[in-house]
């Protein structure tokens, strides 16, 4: 069964003959499994945020290289325990799950952060994607889906499924890191360079993407009873024995091979696409062996 | 509140001053609301499939112009009531919700259908997208997101959020229409021309996209207790008083204006993208006024 991507349900399959030569269409999985350790980068546990909610655990990697002030502010909120007893306040279909730190009206509103929507390209090892991109020059930077503009000399993280960003009000500098979202739909790349993109989900997005959609405008929940409670958020560095996580080095031959395999799927696919868009070419991540 | 796309939660916003001039960033919504009746196409109620499940109602538009044999087979199954008491058997995160007609082991397996994965471009009014596409020449055909290859003279429907396709086994001609799926993640365009794309969800995808993800390989559910029951499936033409549905004519100036507005969002967006990918440029649909 495992070779079938969109296979018929088991019962209807009962009479189908087994293929003579099982096609290895999951070539990308094989490459990932066999990639040498040197093609993996270990993620700093101080850049991993572990969020426990009533729906499950979500493990998030932060991206200080792209939004240093936002990431520093988020880490401070985490260390102060301000996300504990927070809430998932919004689930909009084909768009985002959004959550906030514990509201405390007696506290002064945190200082808004600078609009870290892009950064200098200088100093980054940018691996361009071989495929056309609708929005920009797409590629990867040290394990992240990104894009660049060589004419302005800037780079930024791309908005794809599982990307984590910072909610803000209309003025560009009004985000404070206490309200975050992750993408649960088609990659909204039009948000690129319009909002602070601070990380991505490494694991545990599934039960959160499956939360009931909010009934109010933009998918907000109507009242607190509908919101999912956040019980505790910590950095992995604060949790003794928390597993180490790794991401594939996007400058490695293994990652190039994975991307090529995903752009040229075989077996189930009589006509390989010969290309794949940036959001489809996700970076493999894993708990370290 | 309605002007804010990724706004802060109400409580945290309490101290924010109202903007002096509310930006009209939802220009696309305004164009849709004001589009003349002549820019809308009424959908044949015989091409609308109304699926009632334990999670809610999903309204699906079928595309006989692209997969005539599959659509005819699906309509026959619907008219025979064979989807009644069917099951949602698979929910895979960032990929698909998949369901089947009522299994009946005593019945002969339906005849597999031809591989209707593309069709002649001739006879179609193809409106090309002005923006680059990773996979092909993207555009629209009479209200559908599509792509074409002028060198082979073929066109096909694109796989985007809400697209409905026909599950099949590994050989390309093994789908029979009794097992369908809809996309609930980033548009898997690599499926284009690899599977029969037979329609799209007009309404009601939300509670189905929010179903628990299946725990088995590829997101299949483990046992029947986990599956969502399909209570009844009918064509809209079989349901007295069912509302008429319309789709925007993708050859109309209104649709071009909607696409342009979506590619050049303002208000919340300090840096409009200047482009939008095919799956982002969804075709407006509505219950007829």
C-alpha cells in the first residue's frame, strides 16, 4: 500500500493485481533516509519553541538570522512564561492558525518592533531554485525557503505551509511578537516582505490545522469557550532531555537530489512535472538520530 | 476590524487609534460585489453535486468539459445513490480529504475509465494569466483554473485548494469515480495531467478540511469508527429549490480586475507582490442573486 499516493481505498483494491515491479516513486524519501550526517544541520535548541496546547504539541523553529528583534522579543516572552495560558484565537480556512500570549490589560503594551521584512543578501549563502517562481527569485538559505532580489541586495523568508509569522495591525511596525500565526493553506506568498516571518513549524501542525474554523470575520473565534488553550510554551533549551532537531543543509547535494526527485516524480506519475514550486520543495527536518 | 488581514486580537488592540483613512485593501471584494450580472456564468445544476456528511454540506461543481467520462460515471453513481452511506476514509494534512461510495463487495467493480488528464485546447477560450507559472502556461477556461501547452495543443485543470479529483491505483486508468478527493493544502500542481481532475468545491470545504488527520500511512483512518459518514449525495438538479450557483466569467473585465487587485494588494501591504500564482487567483463563485 505504501507505494500508492492517491490510492483507492483498501476494500475497492481487493481485486487489483500487484504491480510486477514496484516503482520507486518515493525517491525523495529514500534520499532523505540515506543522506549522510554531514548534509544535516543541527538546530540550536535556543531557537526552538515548544508549544503545548489543548490540541497537542507544536514544535517551532525560530529564524533569528531573518528577524532578530522579533525573535529576541518572542524568546523573552517565552522565558517570562507569557504565552502560558495564551489562546488560539483564530483559525481561517486555507490561511492561518493564529494565537496570542496571555492577555493582561494591566500591563503596558509591549514596544512595537522594527519592520524586519527583509534583510541584506550579503552574508547569506543563497542556493537558487532551478525552477521558475511567480513572485521573485526563489531558493534556500541555510535550511530555509527564501527568496532574493539581487537588484536591491535583499533576501527574505517565503510564506509557505507551516511558516510562522507575527500578526500586526495595519501600520507595518505594530507587531510585538505576542501574537503569532502559522500558515495552514496554499502558500500566501503575497505576504512576503509585508510581515515579519520568524520561523516555521517543525512538527505538530496537524492537530492545529484541524481545529474548527472560527465563525467570525477572518476566522476569529467568537468567545473564549471556542478558543484552544495554550498550556505552556518553552524553548527547547529550557526542557531537559528535549530531542535535538536537524534540518537538511539546503546547500548539500542531498537537498538538490531531493528537490530534483520531487520535481520529477515517477511511479504513480505518468507525466513528471519537471518542476516544483518553492512551497512544494520543503526542507526535510527530523529529530536527530 | 474588517480591514485588518492579520490583525492583532481585539483585546491587544484596545489602545490602537483608528486609522484616519481606512485603506480599501479589499479592492477585489469590492470588484466582485459590483461586477455586472453579465460577468457571471450560471452553473448547470446538473453539474453540481451536493454531499451531506456528518461534518456538514459540501457543494461541488463538476467539470464535464475536462473529464466527460469520469463526470458521467460520477453522476450515475450519484443518481443510483451509491455515495449514500459512503465514508470519508482519508484526511492527510496539507494534501487531501478523500471519500468513497458505499462499499458493496457483492457488486462487480465498476469499469475503469479512460485517463482523462488533459484535453484538446481547440474549442476552449483560454485566458492566459499575466504572471509567471512554475509548471506550465497558466490561465483560465470558462471559470476554471487551468493550464495549457500550445506545443501539444492540450489544456487541463490545475490542482489547487478545493480541486476535486478521482483517486486511482498506480496504473493510470484505474479510477472509476467511486473514490474522490479534494485538496486541503498547498496546491499540488505536480498532480496536473497525472490524475483525472473532475471539479472543485464551491462551498462547505471548511468543516471537512478541519477533520482529524488520519493516523495511518497517507492519512488513512484506521477503522470505520474514525471515518466520517456521508449521509446523502445528490445532484443539485435533483433537489427542488436548491439555489442556483454562479462563477465569475474568467474572460470578463471584472475577473481581470479581481486578479490585478489580488496581485497588487494595498492597505495592509506596504509592498504589493505585483504578481500572484494560479492557485491564489481563485475564481469567485456565489449563490445567484
